[in-house]
């Protein structure tokens, strides 16, 4: 099943300008692995080893995956994953 992944503006340079890309998988991690196989430059921006970087927030249908099962969170048809870089400053 294809899951839509929303790409934030600063990372679209790595997805040929696409604001949404489709990934395949049964979990958030599998979908993101598929997306980063399609767009390899995106992987180094999202992952530190096999974990999501600290400053990258990932949401499944508006819920932070850190409060679900993280990368093992199951996905189903119609779900949407959003990648949101953390914003700092003041």
C-alpha cells in the first residue's frame, strides 16, 4: 500500500521539489526506508544511523510517532506521514 509522506520546504531540494512523495511499507520506518531509497540524499537529513535525528519530528495522522511505537508504528491505507523539522531560536 502507498502512504503519502509530506515533505517540508527545506527538504524538497532532495525530493526533486515534490511536497508529497509516496512510500510503501507496513510501518512508519518501512515507509521512510522506501522513500529514502527513492531519494537517497534525504536519508542523511532524516536519520542518524537507524534512528530519526533528534531535531526531526515525524507525525502519523497528526500524532507524534514518539508517543506511539516510533518507527515501528503500523500504517494503513489512507494514512499520512508528515516530516517536520524542529524549529529553535527565540
